C-alpha cells in the first residue's frame, strides 16, 4: 500500500489550525503549507499573516503564499515536491484542475457540513440560518465541481441551544482534524471507502458579506435570532436607532400577551430587561445586549435608560 509521507496543506484561518495540529500528532506534519497572502487587518490596518502561516513558521515548515494558484512557478514547485496528498481546510480559493492532478493520492477537503448539504464558502453560518438541529464535518475527495467529490468520512454533531457560528466552529475544527487523520490512515492502508454525494440533496452556502449583517425587521423573530447566531462574531447584526448604527449583540424570540401594534421595527417596551421589538409575522424579537460604534457592549435595560427610549419609536 502507498505510504503517505509528503503532505501539502492548503488553509488560511484559525479554523484550519486544529487540522494541522492533528496532522502533527499523527506524524504527518506537512512538508509545505500554502496559505493566502498577508493582508491588512484591524483598526490600524496593519499587515498580518494568516494563522496557518504563523503555525508553519513556528515549526520551520515552508510557507508559500501565491497571488495566483495558476502561476507556473508555483505549480512547478508543487510538481518538484511530488506530494503524496494535499489537504485543504478553509483555504479561501478554488483549486484549479491542474493543481488537483499533482498529488499522487489526490486532494482531500475538510468541509464543515454534512454534505451534500451546504456546499460552498459558509456552511457553518448556513446551518444556523436555516435552524438546523444537527450539522457536522465531511472529509471528501476534491473534484473540479465545488464540494461535489466523493465522501470518505462524515461525523454528525448536535447544534447546541443558542450556539453561535464562532462557538460551533470551535467544536467542528478539532473534529475535522481528527477525521482527516483517520481518513489518511485508511487511505494509506487501502481501507478508504468512498461514497458519492446525492446531487438531488445538494444545497449551496454563498460567501458571507458585511451587508448580510443588516437587521431586516420584516423577518420573523426566529429568523432574526438565527441570523444573530450565524453572524456572530462576523459580520455581526446591525440596526439603526435614532439615525445612528447600533449593533444587536444578542437577542431571542419572545412571546407577547396581546396583539402587538405598529410596523415592524417598532419598540414595544421593556420585558424582563429586554427591548421588545416587533418583527415579521407579528412576532417579537427581544434585544438583550447592544453596542454603539466605539463603545462597550451594554445590557438592553441600560441602553434604554441611557437613551430614554419611548414606546413606539422605530428601529431601522
């Protein structure tokens, strides 16, 4: 059976680091790490290296950060390395066909969903937006079509009550690393069993944009709650109150004893320390924590007192 000795790793954010840790524990530290170029980040817009680059540099692993994956010099470097397998975890770019052909045993992807559900760039957020009670991680063999390759391993987990995208990612990342290490072991022993995805069950999760974090009060309270979870920590959910932006840090649906009056976005009053706001389908979204730009997060009750809010005012 083929020995897997040379692994090339493609990944960028913190989510990819636990898989690198798992590879290291399994004695399969990558011979090369490919990640996105350093970019400005934070308030000061200082150029920062991706977490994957920091991991590799700390261990003396070669790092490449090509501007284009079609660059001939980059592809020649991979061919000269003659990797046994490539591993891709939240890399952020689509691998071109010529690159997929280079590793002897192909390219494996760690995908944070129960494929074929939520192929694409934001599977964790998509699961929360759609109110899924279960999600998981899939190890699949990469093909030209996005996230459509045969699956080697898959493990399901329960989505916890009130769990955010950031919290769910922290649980799925190490699980992905464990599954990937197991998949490589099976591949090396010739015991890997692949099964095709059911195309009729496929759905796609597009790239999340900052504009997705705008509160749409026409949505039901349950839908708004799912979006707050999905878009925490990024891009966060933002509304406008009295003409100024206001981040809705946390909120949940709540019941209301009488038929609510007013248009969507109307402030109905305080209930149990929460700001009750009319949402779509005559549902009530109860805001618990908010934040003005450049200020600290405050409880809804403190915000209401400080602003001297009046029933009937509108959130936009």
